[in-house]
């Protein structure tokens, strides 16, 4: 029948690209060349799953969109479909490498499907619902902390009595808001024995406080299940090579997850003063002529590697490890 999609066993594998926004799912079926748009909700996902059951796709790829892809990702995964979540920057660079500069939702879905066929990214399981909820709380805390710092700076700079009064109220409100978020995060973590143990291990490291430990446990949940290089890459603290021919360019960090990295920055400042191992390490780098930010970045990387090691071994930090 004309327009009917073949689902015979000997048919070519089908790769699906899904471009997600708040309201819509733009879908491309490759190599069938078929495009469709469905609502990003339960009804649209039911229609999509009915279509995919007949196709038995080899892979489904969608971009990470903060929160808009979560419902589709979890629903498709629970129905047994292989779903891979990729970095939007990686998808955009792939489209450019294919010679296409234009960007539309329909084109994005098409190139996600082609990326699925050519690179075959591994399926990604959706995060645990508790971790997902804690991630939202951590992001809210980070946003509130940024607002608090901005209001404090404005409070110091203003000469207006009215503005000082208004900004003072906002500062107090934000401080209470952050305290409430910290309490809620700590309470939810305390209800989970595994998360509670991971936080206990991380806070045993001098320089790592509760806020940093929460950011690492939630934002870098892979810690304890990866190697040192992978941990550094996830945090965006691995030096990236920049060589060409005879030139050896300066290494620099790039990418990674911003929230855990920001938390590690504050922890590194403290560790350089109060952690004897990190203090010795930082002093040695300074004596070798390394710049202050290079030293601090190296301490951050050492901290995340140490955290990964302790979580892998399920033990707390000791001055002289066994």
C-alpha cells in the first residue's frame, strides 16, 4: 500500500532523530526520509511509540535540552527503545561537518538521525528520579547564590537609601531561600543510605564541604564508577591537547559540567590552605613557576580524582591512606 512503512526483517535498519522543544517533537526517520511533528506530551509520545513499534529502530537520538527531553527520554526508555542523549554542541558541529550551516527543527532532527547511523552513540539510561529532583534543587540553589552575590554587590555600590533598603530585603529573602534549599537537599539525601554514604566520604576530605559534596554526588553521579581521566573530563578539568605539526600549543580545559566544576573551584581555594596534601602540591607547582589559575585548576583536578578514588574504594579520607 502506498505510504506504508515496511517493517520486514530484511529491511534496512531505521535510525530516528528527535529534536525536542517545549511544545513539539520533530522526528526524522532515516533512511526512510520521513518527517513528522508530534506534541511533546503523553498523547504525542503514545503516537510516536505506536509508530516505532512497527519500525523497531536501531537507535533513537535526541539532544539534551535541560528538562524538555526528560519526559520523552524516560517514556521511550521504559518502553524498551534504545535512546541516546547527545550534547547539542556535538550535534551542531556534526551538521556543520556535513556541510550544512542552516538550522531548523526539521533539519536538526534529520542530522540527529544521520548522527545516530554514523556514530552510533551508546543508549543513555534516564537518571534516577531522586537524582533528577535533587539536580533541580541544586540548580535552584546555584541560581539563588548567584542572585545573592549580585544583590550584595549592588548593595555595596548604591548611594540610594531606598535601594539599600530594598536590596537589603532581597538579600535577607535570598539567604532564607538558600537555607531552605540546603535543608531540603540534606533531608532528601539523608533518606537515601547510598547517597548519605557518598556525601560522608566526600566531606571527609579537608576543603570539601557539604555544598561541594552535594554538587559532586548529584552533578557527577558517575564518580566511583569511572577512571581518573573520565572523572576529570566529566568535570571539564582535563587539559586538552592543542598541537599541530612542530607546534605544541598550551593545554587548556574545556567543556564538562559547570555546576560541579564551580563547586570544586571553591573547594580548591579551601584545600590549598587546609588540606596538607593539596597545600604541598600547590606549593610545589608555584615554586615551579606555574601561574595561580593553573595551580588552582590542577588542585581542582586532583580533588575530583581523589573523590573518584575514595568513592570507588568506599572509604573516607585519611592523612596516611592504607
